[in-house]
């Protein structure tokens, strides 16, 4: 049995149709995710227009060093994920590179969550959680942080799913149970990972730059 035949799953009779259906499915899913986050970003935009000064004051309270560090981490993870995907398409002789890049991608994702955890702790210590003890007094500042916790929390959930998917592929590769050439699992996982990174690229300026740039 050839490697491509070994990747064939029911109910598909031809690998190319299976591969095409997988790509179509992930693109539909990614489009729905973009609509979801797009609605959140639109909500943020409307609220920011209504509360410009409050959003600027709240934005200055975010820790730009944590945000910038995490942006660099995710951009690097996109690079390692892209290398893993391209190396897998090249064939079995690059298995070690594929496994190494998948492992590094998952590790970078975990590093992002660790940094975000430290940032969340700092936010809680500074009473930047919407509620009775919220530390900022500008009208609308709680709205900023309500959206902040919502969008970053949902993004963290998506990233956790991505780490699980990439970690699974890395483990299968380490056990030599991962077929490489033309494997749609790797392609689909890479697309999902890049989506998570792209979303963060949009979130970064919305969260960390208000009040810091004119």
C-alpha cells in the first residue's frame, strides 16, 4: 500500500477528492471564525468611537511588553509551522525537521499562554477586572477591559486547541506514525495555526496601542 493510499479515509474513494474536501472544509471553518472575531472587532470599534478617552486611558494600563513579547512568539511559531508544513510536503527524508518544527511550534504556543498568564495575574493585581473594585474611573474603561478579557480569552482557547493539534502531530511524528507526503492533517493544522496568529496580529494594536500612539 502506498503512503497516499494509507491516508485515504471513508467514505472517499479517491485521495485527491478527500484532500480537496478537507481543504474546503477548513476554509469554511476559518471563514466562520473570521466572521466571529470580525464581529468582536466591530463591537470594539463602535465602543471605542463612543468612548475615545476612556479607551485611551484603559489602553495605557495594558502591559505592552507582555503583548509585544507574545506577538514575537506567535510570529516565530508561524515560521516554524510553515517550515514543518513545507518539509512534510517534501517527503519522508525530512521527518526529523518536521518533528522538530512541530514540537517547537507547540512549545512556542505554550510559551504564549505562560506569558499571558503572567499578564492576567498583573491585571488582576491592578484590579483591572470589570466589577465593583475596578481601578479606573473613566466612563467606558470597564467596557474596554470587558472586551479585553473576552477577546483574549477566546483567542487563548483557540490557541490551546491549536497546541493540542500540533502536539498530537509532533507525538505521532516522534513515534514514526505520522505520514508526511501530501498528508492533509498537516496542511489543515497549519492553516488553523496561521489563523490564530493572524487574529492576534489584529488584536495587538487594538489592545496595546490605544493611548500610546496618536
